[in-house]
């Protein structure tokens, strides 16, 4: 049974980064049965900076990936707590799903909450879901699920069946050059200062020759380019992350025709696949309890 810890405000990040840097080992085989939540308001200037960085127009609503930024301090608090079994540094973001239940009005106040669940075996270790939710006075507005991998360990529970995505005919609808400093720029907006995104020196500490772009920046940039294909609400977008986008880099967005559902993929200059995914309306049959599909191995 989950119990909730209500916090007076989003926690400060610097102390949690120190905790993450000092912890490198697996300490358990079960996720904590605790969730975190707090109330907050949207800062218009911060929202404007996010829109500009990710390519979103100011249409009076929150970009569909922006609630991830609102939830990030709570996620960090959960992932760096003493009872969380896996070290934060080294976790791999396999995939992400967002669900937009109602139009994301910028007016608050909002309540954001985070919880971890669905620990299961993965071919490269143990994976789990980190779930964030955004609510207003009328109820649930948005839900985001990030699947994370801790490599080289074994969970204490079994996973569920995975879903397969059907291939579709795609055509290029956008391409953009990704500057070398996009990792630092996104870190300043999102608070996500993972060393693999910041500089060649810090990236090499974790096995990368050059820094790589944040997966959620990739997805945000894709959804900004597909804004004319997505409704204001009542839909979900699922994305699987494959090869990292090394900085500086180039991205080509391929997508299906506009419609209530479709698929997309992002490749680099040499055709290497960085992410792919799909969008579709809600609700979609009775899959509320079906977890995200495991990311393809590359």
C-alpha cells in the first residue's frame, strides 16, 4: 500500500545532486512504497524559456512535456532517498509515455506527485517506472511515465508482458541541427544536470566521448514539430529511446500523416535511430494497467 508524503514546496536540487554523487551501489531489491507530492504555481518566465528552448509556440497552454520539469525536483528527492534501492547516476532512460487528459491550462494552482512502481526484470538488469502526475482543482490533468533501467542487477519481482508497436509509412516533416551546448541549456531550464549531458569531460566519466542530448529534450522538440498533428487533450504519446544523440548533432523527424493516431521516428545524419514512438487518443480500450513496451535493444 502506497503512503504519501506531502511537501510544502518542491525540494532544492543542490543537496540531492551531492547525495547522488556519493552513492554508487545497489542497496536493495524492492521499490519504496512511498510517493511524494506538493502544490505549486507555474512561473511564466520559466515557461517562456522552456518554450523557446524546445521550439514550442506560446498558445496559452503548457507544452505536453513541461509537467516533467515541474515534477523533476520531487523525482530527484525520491530517487536519492536512502530507501531507494538504485543509484541515480548510471540509470538509463529507456522510454517515456505522456497522457494529456484535459487541456493544459497554465493557470494553477497545481498539485504534482511522483511515485515509482512496476519493478521488473530486463535483459540488461532491472527496470522500473517513475510516474509523475499533474492535477488541478478538477482532478487529473496529465500523467507521465518514464521507464528507467539499472544495469547489472536483478529485481525481486517479475515484469509484465510487453506490447509491440506496428510499423507505419513515414515521411520527413522536419530536421534541425542540435548545438553542442543544448545539454547545458536544457539543464538550466529543467534542473537535470546529469554529467553525461554537460561537457566532453564529464561525459567521458560515464563512457561517452562527447555529451549527449537529454531524452526529454528530444521528445519535447519532436512534439513541438508535430504540434499540428496533436489535439489539445485526450491523447497519449509514447517514445522509446535508442541510440543517444551525440552533441553537436543533427536530427531528422519522420512522421505519419496527420490523424487521431500515428507514429514517428528521429534519426541522425547517418541514419542512426535515436527514438521512435506513436500518438493515439485516450482512452484506448482497457490498457490502463498495461505498462510501457520495453525499449528495443540496439
